[in-house]
C-alpha cells in the first residue's frame, strides 16, 4: 500500500481537491490518499463550498472530507507528502526530524514541467473561476504524479 498525503494551508480549498482527484484516479486497494493543512484554523470543517462544487462537476465527491492539521507522525504514516505551495513546503520541512522525513516532501507542481507555476495558487479569496483553474491544474498534475509513483 502506497500512502500519499496532500498538504495546503487550511486543508479546505486546494489539498481536499488534490486528495479527491488523486483518490478518484487510483485503485483504493493499493493506495491510501489523505490531506492535511499546515494551519489549524479550519480543523473539523468540510471543504470550501466552491471546492466541493468544482469537484462535484467533475463527478468527484469530496463532501465527506474533514480538515485536519499536519502532524509530525504524518512523516511515519505516509510515503509521499505533496505541498501545494512553497510556503507549505517550508512549513512541513521545518517539522522534518531527519533526512528520511525530508525526502518524502515534494512540491506538488515539481511533477508538472509543462507549467511555469511553482505554486498552486490559493483560491480562498477568489471566485469560482479561481477554483476551476486550481481544479484543472491539480487534475493535470495528478496524472503526471501517478506516472511517477
Ligand atoms: P487552502 O486555502 O490552503 O487551499 O485550504 C485557504 C483556506 C483558508 C485560509 C487560507 C487559505 N484562511 O486564511 O482561512
């Protein structure tokens, strides 16, 4: 079983989409996918309505997800930890206890050489078109990540 964790700041906009999209593309017997946030403002909440809507429009149900914070033991429980942006990446790396932990952490968009963006943009203060952009960016990159697993 390969265990993959998607991480953003609040765990309500970007990483729930990455979680749902990856999960929808992988066989659940061989892969476990989860998501978390580096901040704890939204613990226990469902994803943002706009993330739920763009996922639903693509046939992906993320409504049962609940936000949680990234914790140090996630380094033990996951094989790959993908950060949605460089700020999340540095926050996770600060918690790494050793080289083995640090090696698990990747910047999500490093898998996508067709894009110049390094960061999945935070759509929280945007509108539905920002969430649609984020959905497409994550969806395209998820296929490239799966090829490299
Ligand atoms: P996310 O977006 O990191 O993609 O879940 C955000 C959600 C909430 C906040 C910031 C980003 N916030 O400041 O509450």
